[in-house]
């Protein structure tokens, strides 16, 4: 068997020199040192895997030799007896696997995303360079330690502290999971990362470990914060524009009524009527200021049980003052009272009617009706609170004008519209149930409808 493995015949010189010549040149010096020091000097058994070149065909072959030296009476080695095994197939498979692992590691090490494999005890089995860099440690320092020690600098799993852990979710559900965490880098600064974990299963399908990719999204997170700040500033700018517009409307009305009163100075009743309208505009200005203060303090609207007839009619009159447009109102005698902020209701109505006046180019009629409405659950999107089978009780506001309709691009009401293609119709629904939102109201805007609901009580006047 030895002759067959080494590829030698009967004429081969069976000596130490002969054996050393069979050893592959790249391992010859290493094997000489091993045999001289380990076997001869220290008298240990020979047990080594090494590469040879077969004499018969000069082909390389991996073998595993095990043997012991036999010594003579003078203490000198006489011969070696033992076994030799052909391990070429296994060794080549190992080399192939090692090359594959090196190839995979090289790929992972070139990726700028952190990559680790974690067992069920949350110990790190392997990691790439990007993760080591994120964690601020060397590969040998990280392998075998708990992921929460390295990533979070904690002494127990992060999920135990209430954080969402993608790896734990994988172990519990067997499905991929992702989450966003805030880690600490080697300098103690916050590092926002997106963690994605995937299951690794054995032959039976059980999850034995998890692959976790860790993406540094700190820059993206900071950019998103800046974007939100910019959006807030834009919103504040839009709000300021709307407030300026509303105040301008009120001031124009005040100046207009005072000017008309001066022109009719010799007619007392006419003057008193104009001054009353100016006084009403001042009240609306105070209300608007109060609403602005409420908004700036994050407070609740000032709600009370009111009859909406007067606020609605006053808002309509004021919005159409100085215009050639007229209005018609239909108010039932048994209209229910509503729980609402009178100033906010008036402001909404005023803006709707101003928009209608704009659509009619200063000439036309606004038709307004107030009514009690019973709206079944889920009939109108957004009006599903209340529960039960009983219909929801509302008070409704409907308006129609003779304009040509809003533009497709829904912009704030204080913007000027230039394209109008459809009949303008709107609905304002005031709810009798107590809503859940802070303002306890709701507005829905569509191409043909504007819907608001406010809580109300009672059966009529």
C-alpha cells in the first residue's frame, strides 16, 4: 500500500533521504525541521499531514503519516514503522472550502455595510471589517462575544430593555425582520443604524443562527431631521401667510365700513349699521388673535354650546361685504346646537364664502342651508366613530354658488384661483357625537365637497 501511495517500485532507495526527496519541495524544509527536532531530538511519535510528489507520475498527493522510530542498542534510530493514508480527496475539499470561505470573506470585507452571524445565545460567530470598524474593535476581540456587548455596550440583550431587536424577532418567528437602532460608536457618539436580520436553518429547518446586516444611516437620519425642520419652517410660513390674509380681510372690512359711515354721516341709521358691522369685524379680529395664541401655546380650542345660525350669517355677510354677490340662507327652526369654537367655525365659513365670491368674479349668488342630518356609520369616510347601530347625529352646512368650480390643484383658500371647470358645492357637517381628536372636529376636502363635523347637543332651538 505504501509503494502504491508513494508511486515507488522495488528499486527505490528506502531511506530517510529517499523519503525526504518524495516530500513536495515547498514543504521539504518544514518536514526536515519537524522530523529532526520533534521526532529525533524530542522522540515524539510522527503524526503529520504533508504533501508529496509521487515518483511514478510526478503528481502531487496529500498524505497523513503516523509512525514511531525503532532504536538499536546504541540508541540510534534503526527504522520507522507506522501507517500512511491517502487524504488527497479530503484535503482538496478542505482547500476548496477554505478558498470559498476566503473568497466570501473578501467579498464581505469590501462591503461598507456591517455583517455578522449570531447564534441563539447572541454570540458573534463571524464579522466583516465594516462591522469591526463600526464597533471600534479587532476581529479577534469581537468573535465569541455577545452582540449587545459590542453594538450597544450593554450587559444584557437590548430587547430586555424594550428596544426592538431584529435578531430576536428572527429567532422567535423564523422570518426576516428589520429595525432601526441607536448604537454608540467607539467615541461614545450616537450612531443610527438600520438592522436587517435573516434566519439560518439546519437540515431539519430549525433556525440555528441569524445573519444580521447593519447599515449606518446616521447621515440619512440627520438629513431627514433637517428636512423635517425645513418642512416645519415652510408650514410656519404658510400659516403666517394665511393669518396675514385673514387679518387683511378683517382690516379691509373695518376700513370699508368706517369709510361708508363717513359718507353717510347725515343718515344716523345707516351710520349705526356700518359701525355695527365694523365692530363685528373687530370682534372677529380679536377671535382670530385668540385662536393664534391658542395655537402657539398648543392649547385646546375654546369650545362651548352655541347656535351656529348667527356666527354663520355674520361670517357670510362679512365675506360678501363690498361685493356685488348676494346670498340666500335656509335655516330650519329646529336646528340643533353644536359644541364648537365659535371663532373657528366663523373663520371656516368666511374662507369658504370668500372662495365662492372669488369664483363668481364678484357677481352671483351664494346659496347656504343649515340642517339637521343623521348620517349612518361609515356613510362618509372619517365619520365612523360612535359605534353601535344608531345613526350619527349631525348639523350640516351646505353651500352652492354660481361659479365654475375649483382648480384641480387644491391650494390654500387664500390663494387666487385661475382655472375653474365645475359647479362649486360644499358641505359642512357638525357632529353630535364627541370626537376623539383634540379639536373634536373633522374636515374632509374633495373636488366637490368640503366636510367638517363638530359635536352638538339638543333637539332644536
